[in-house]
C-alpha cells in the first residue's frame, strides 16, 4: 500500500477531533457532578508558560482543518483570536474543524506534493513544501496540542482514559467465513 498525503493526515485528524468532542463532554459532566465552574477547566494550564485548555483546542483546530485548507491555498496566515470560554463554543470550533477536514478530497490533497506552502505569523514567514508543512509542522503540532488538552483535563481530575484520546481506531475489517 502506498501512503499518500491524504492517508497520512486526514484519517488521524478524523480520529482525534471527534475524540476531543467526547473529552469536552466528559469535562462538562465532571464540572456538573463536582460543582465546578467550567472556567476551572477551560482556563487550566499544565504550566505557567503553556496555553490553557481553550487555546490548546484553538491550536488543534488551526493545525487540522485550517492547516489543510492553508496548504491547498498555498498560504496560511492564522489569526490567533481568543478562543471561546465555554464548552459549547469549543465544541463548535471542533465541529467546524471536522467539517473542514471532511471537505478535503484525496485528489485535492495528494495533488499538493511538491507545491509551496507559506506560513505567515505577522512579519515572520516560513517556507515549506505542502507535504513538509503538513507532515513536519501541522500534524506534530496537532498531536502536541491534542495531548496537552487531554493532559490538562486529566490533571484537573476528569476521568479520561487513553481510549478517550485515541477515539475510534481503524481496525482491519474482518472477512466473513
């Protein structure tokens, strides 16, 4: 089997993004069950110099659907606006990212190989090929921020397991006997 740019990115995004929706539901349930204000989890950080849970979710969204569409366009200049401060808003951001990822076709993504993608942060510019942008920058950042979001909730006591992070893993289909 040949690994394509599409198969190296989209299935992983579509595995972890819905898992994050489930984690947010568990976080919301935890707040209700323990009388915690949602801000206790949404504003929580692993360390003082790290982003809080809401900003981790914003980064997950940026490094998934937004990154794919930036690679297709050949340029991405993300605006780091403040993320929502409620669970419903964070869920909506992830749902939008899922829709963005779902909208990308294998043909669109696989045709990007060798094409330029420019990432701009204010005056800073980083030049990539599309595949290097997605595989060496966006995808590692996606998993880093998804892991940080998971770790924040675990640190705050939300009863999550590794399975909550992994989501629906892709198993080989069984052949009927």
